[in-house]
C-alpha cells in the first residue's frame, strides 16, 4: 500500500499563514511562488524573533503592528532606475514613435514598488516631449512602498548606477537635470510626479480601472504561480487599448501563458509585446 507523501510542517505553517493574512487583511499571496515566499518569510522570522511560522502567524493575528512590517518582507523588490537599459531604449526607439500618434496617453506601471520604474518612464517621456499629455498610473499592494514612490526620494549612493543606466537607454539629457541632492539623498522633481497617480492595486484580487496605451510590469510575474500570472496578464490585456503595448521583465515571457494568443511579439528580445487587433 502506498503512503501519501508527507508534507513538511514548515510548508503547512506557511500555507496557514498565507491563508490567515488573506482572511484577516485581504492581501492575497496564495498565488505567489511558495519558494519565493519561503525565502522572504525565513528572513522575517529572524527580524521578528520567531522560531516558527506558527509563532509569526500568532503575532500577525494578534498584534496590529506586525502585519504592516511583515508586508515589507513579502512585497518590496529592489530595483534600479532604467533597469535593463535596452528595454528603455526599445521603448524610446520603437514604441514612442507610435505613442506620438495619440492626443493623450495613459501608462500603467503595475507593481511599482518604490518608484524606480515610474520615474524612469516619466523622464523618458519628458525627454521625448510626451509627458505633458501623459497620465501614469503607478500601482502596488504595499502602502509603504507607494509612500516612498510618491516622495521621489532615493539614496545618493544609488544614483551613479541610475545615471549609467539612463545614459545607456539613449538619454537625451542628464539625469541630474531631474533631481536635487542634499543630505545623502536625491529628490526627483515635483514636475515628474504631477503626471503620476499612485494607487493601491492588487493583481491578485482587483480589476481593471482604466484603459491604457502601455503597461509596464517588469520583474513581478516571476514571483507568481501560473494561475496568478494568467490573471495578471488577463488584466493587462483588458486594460490595453486597441494595439496597446505590454512590457515585461527580462526573465519573463508570454510564451506559455493563457494570454499568449492575444499578443504579437513587438521587440521580443526586450520583452515588449503588442495587443493584437480586434481583441
């Protein structure tokens, strides 16, 4: 007689914790990659001085201050401005000429974290003369990340890498034109933020909120299981206007998704896709 495969206690605890978070706080991590969650939760155990996830779950349910702090471990992704510069060069050279044909533009940065991608796109659009007629929706499930993004403040030590990436993206100006530096920090110009709406949005539970011309969701789907990937891509397809554009991360692809047939490859090497006509 075959015996059922034994499930590790830690895996059961992780499942129960993620369920508890969903039922108490309505944040849905059930479709996230278990391996990715495990790494983040193991780091959180040290920070919260808990020996087990069951202990952490008890604190999450009974200490109101614990969940917002835990959310930092579950969501925040460290990025760079103009990360993968060839992606931004492809947007500049291949996508922007087509975006110019619209009288007004809407862009959705999904999973914006602390705002690096948002400011990168705002600067690119400013350099191309399109920011004045563009509205950028910057969404994330982490309120603290959204507050950081809206502040436009970054550590000065990071700016050298930002500047190099910006130059490699085909920059038409100096990155320093867009920020002021003081006390070891840089603050990006308010004029960039005036074209951005920062808002809480979950790809796991929320629906489409606007029609957009470009969705940029990079290095987010790699943390999702297949069903949640398909849900997110379905939202992007629904949000995109006729022949709109979708940009993914360098390790992400539409190839095996349920939405693959809804898009044409546009600049495949930089993971830029275009919604097919009639969809």
